[in-house]
C-alpha cells in the first residue's frame, strides 16, 4: 500500500501548472470538484507500494508511466478533496 504525503492538485488558481507525466498516463484518474480543482490520483498505488496515491506534482520521472491513448478528464464532481 502506498503512503500519502499530502494531496496535490491543479486548480484554477494555478493556471499553467503542469502535472507532468500524470497528465497523459493510463494509470491516472483525474478527479474534479465543483470549484474547478483537479486532483490526480495514481491507480497503481492501490496494488503497488512504490507509488503514491497522490504523487507530488509535477511528476518528471516515473517507472509506472504508460502513455494513455487520450488525456484523462475529471471524472467525478465532488465537494472538497478526495478521501485518502
Ligand atoms: S504511474 Fe506515475 S505517471 Fe502514471 S499516474 Fe502514477 S505517478 Fe503518475
């Protein structure tokens, strides 16, 4: 199980912030909320302890990176940060 060291997000208040490799990785799940924030959750963390559920952004190097066929879009609209 991965360790969490915080929640990292990209929001409207951080225009141009680059999530790095997570932006187009097949293992990311982008979670949006009503305030326009987007959280990048690494789904590999559920089964591999080398990965953090919410990796520090931007991710510049990652052994688990696999390019997705399309960029992730926020799938869920939730209030507040996602559960750890
Ligand atoms: S495998 Fe790496 S690049 Fe892909 S979502 Fe997880 S942390 Fe981001």
